[in-house]
């Protein structure tokens, strides 16, 4: 498949996306009539394939892997997909459902894994649609957007509290991704897109069947999404874009209905996490939130949704607790952020899993390497605010668990601390230490 002599495929796609974004930004009411022909373009499909390959992931219901496609020839495989899209014969296959453990013990969430063919098609559509949708998303939305992150959302919540927005509603949506109504969501897409084929693909991706293990050595196939006309499949490349697009209704509605002015309140949204912070009654804000979500056909988890007043109370947002902290040197109170207790407990459980008895045959270098990747990744995210106590707790747990693992491996029954002191674990075995007093990691002084 040709990519052009003067421009590479990524550069051509970047120019296409920039042009689409500029047009959408320039004309807020403009509807795009021809977009599907851009999805099956050689360069767009090639870039989409590169992103899917880089993201990796398990195969779908057809069992096809990246290696299988590369063995047969990527260009030929993409050419076949392009023909199906162009000729109107493309039909998505079922998604394979797997269950992923949540932070809370014993709880799982469903994840749908589309086939590689469908992941590439969705990613190609995403490359075309996302610059258009991005032009319309509200500044209060932080998830899945270029130049924005969960840290930006946490910082904004912190900033609002520090500027007097101390009345808050910590809203918990019940299965947001699984409850988005199809008709209303497709209306959101059609507000900007009038290309019937593109709308047809989006509808088909929303209604993909689900295949899962039936517990008896076979599989069963269901289609709740088509039957109930709601839900976006978590795990599908197109799902984050669609979830952001529907959440836009709530964020803009908060302003249009006058709630932002009435309560002097702003929304901070990241995917299905929402916190509303204002200067008026949190209880009244909650009533407004409940009314809006009812109109949007989104159920609110009444038990987990909280009204708070900072600093008397704190609230959790994206793994951080926002509320009253105390300076370690002076003991003075201030409003700040710190990792939640649940976040610390979660990584400690994972440290325990990596040093379990079943890994006793591994080399210490392998175990330490796994621990270091886990702890470094955790600290790369949890570096805002007062992190030292959390880091120290994780350090203590990691050294204790690694020492116990080493004692079992070397059959040391007593004197484990003498043979494997903390300093040996850190300096000789190279175990990462998060506590700021001895590390040079950039997050240590955050």
C-alpha cells in the first residue's frame, strides 16, 4: 500500500486531522457529509494498524493475532479491510468478554476485546472523528484528550477548593459506559456527522454481540446492547470518544440550565468520574445533578454519591484524596491532595502478589525488576501533594515482603533482617526506594 513519495503516512494523517479540527473549530454548526472515504484511505488504515499493534492486547473471538497478520502480509490484510469498508460489506464480529479485577477485593469489571480487524477499523474511524469531537468538548472534560491528563483534573479540583468552592458533590455513576442510551448518543454524533455510512459503523460497533466462557468448556453469545439499546463496549477503541461525547451533554447542560451560575459551581470530569464544586448548598446541587442525570437516562449510585464540605470533610477523586492535610514540619493544616488509603492498599496487595510463595524459583533480579516497575509506575502517577507518608508505607511493605521472599528462597529461618537488611535490598539488589530522603527520583519533592 503506497504512502506517498513526499509525505509519510503519519504526516499525511496529521494534516488530515488538523484540517478536520480547524473546520470543526471554525464552524460550530457545520456537519461533515463525507468522512467514510477517509476511513478506508491507505494512510489512515496504516496509521491505525500501527496504533493497534503498538497497544498490543489479546486476540478477539477469531483468535487472529498480530503475528498471524504479519505472516500473511500487513498490506494485503489492510487492503482487504479497505475493500470491505468501501464496498459496504464490512460487518463487525462479536467481542470477547473477559473480567478484570478492580481495586476492591473480589470485584471485577467486564472488558470487551474486539477482533484485530474491528480494532483497526474503529481506530481508523477514531483518527477521523476525534479531531471533530475534540473541537466541541468542554474544558471541564479531561479524559482521553490530547494535552490533558488525570493530574490536570486533580489539580483543577484542588484549585477550585482553594478558591472557596468548598461545597461539593462527589457523584458516582452506576455503570456509565454500560448505560449510555444509543439513540441519544447517535444523535450526539449526528449533530456533526451526516455521513450515513459512518453513522452505520458507529451503530454497528455499539451493537456488537458479546461472547464469553459459559463455564462448561464452551462459549455463549449474548447481545444486551442491541436488546436494550444502551451501552458502549469497554475495551473498544471507539468507546472513550463516544463516552466523552455523551458526557458533554451533562457538562454543557449544567451551564445552560443555569446551575453553574446559581450554585457558583464548576464540574471536573474525567471519564465517568465527576465532582461538582461550588459555593452554595451541596444538597441542592445534588438534587440538580440527580435531575439532569435522570433526563440523560444515566443512573446515579445513591449510596456512593456524597455531599461534602471541605475542609471539614474530604473527597476522593481519581485515586487522590482532596482535603485537609498537615505539614510535617510545623503541623499546620492546609487543603491539599494525597494518595487515598485505597490506592496505597491496592499497590501493597500487588507487591504481596509479586512476592508470593509461587514465585520462589525465580531469580531475585527478576522479582526485584517486577517490583521496581510496579512501584515506579505507581509513583509516576501518585506524585501530587503530600506523598511522603504513602511512599514510606510502600517502602516498608516492599522491603518486608522481599525480605520474607528471600528468606523462604534461601531457607533462612531466623535472622532474616541481619542477612537481608534494608540497605542490602536497596543498594545490592537494587530495590526501588520511593521515600524522598534517599532517592533522586523527580517525583520525590512534588
